[in-house]
């Protein structure tokens, strides 16, 4: 599975919007997903003119969810935050 494929995979059609950046069913993080697809063909502009994308995840519990890239929590590995 190519996370950057231009066309969405079939499994994304049942995705539910997660309002927190984790699986709504089991609260697993995006790092625990078994499949990932990023919808980079349709970015949305934020109020401060930054782009955000839909990120789709198929969780290890088989639940499919999506969230905005801008909702992703900051990484503990990134010392410099750009927002």
C-alpha cells in the first residue's frame, strides 16, 4: 500500500472523522495503524494560509478513521516546532 497513491484505496470509503488524533474505537495511535493513506490531492487552506490534508488510517482493530494533518500532536522527537 502506497500512502501517497493519487487515488484513495477502497478501505477509506468507510472512514469516520476522529476528533482526537487516535482511533475512535480503541484509542490506538496512528503509529499502530495497519494501513495509511494521505489525501494530498485536496489540501485545505487554514486561516493562517497553511495547508492541511486528510490522513486516513485503518487501525489494528479494523476500524477506519481519518483526521486532519493539522490535528496531529507534536512529535516528541522534533525539538523545533514549526507552528
